[in-house]
C-alpha cells in the first residue's frame, strides 16, 4: 500500500513538471500554469496557511500561560 502511494505521488509530480512551466513558483492565475500545477499550488498555499494558524495558536496559548503564571507567582 505504501509503495502504491509513493508511485502515485511520483507520477503526480512528473505530470506537473512535464509542462512548459518554468517552475512551481509561478502564479496560479497565469496562462502558463497547467491545471495540475494550479491544484498543487492551491494545496500548498492551503497547507501553509493551516501551519501558520496552528503555530500562531500555540504561541498565543504559551504567551497566555506565561502571563497568568507570572500573575499568580
């Protein structure tokens, strides 16, 4: 099962990189980006936003714990 996931992911990456696109840093709305690359860029952006939100929530919680800990002692 793991091997099939790896193979599917490798095929997906190859299908994205086949086009005449210059790289993965191309904007999503330009004509040079294929549909597969646009999907990949949207997924990448969504994952980045989710990671930033999780990190910010953790920082807020830690900051609040430190502030309340200093007030108690």
